């Protein structure tokens, strides 16, 4: 559970950093692309951990 929260915090932080860089036009496009790629990997890892928390229900 602790790992999941840390991943969520990092995901939010990256989202904020991307928004600021894009708004200011200060970041180069490669840096923004790296942040976005990392954010997508985090989202996938978060989803995988969340799926492990919810038991499968057979209907």
C-alpha cells in the first residue's frame, strides 16, 4: 500500500511539472516527452497494483 501511495505522489508531481514546463515554455520538448513517458509507466504500474488489491469476482 505504501508503494502505491508513493507512485501516486510521483505521478501527481510529474503532472504538475509537465504543466509548468509547458505553460512557461521553459522546458525542452525532449524533457517533457521523458516526463510524459515516465508518467505513463507510473500509471500502468499503479493500475497493476490496484488490480492486485481487488479480488476477482466470478459472476
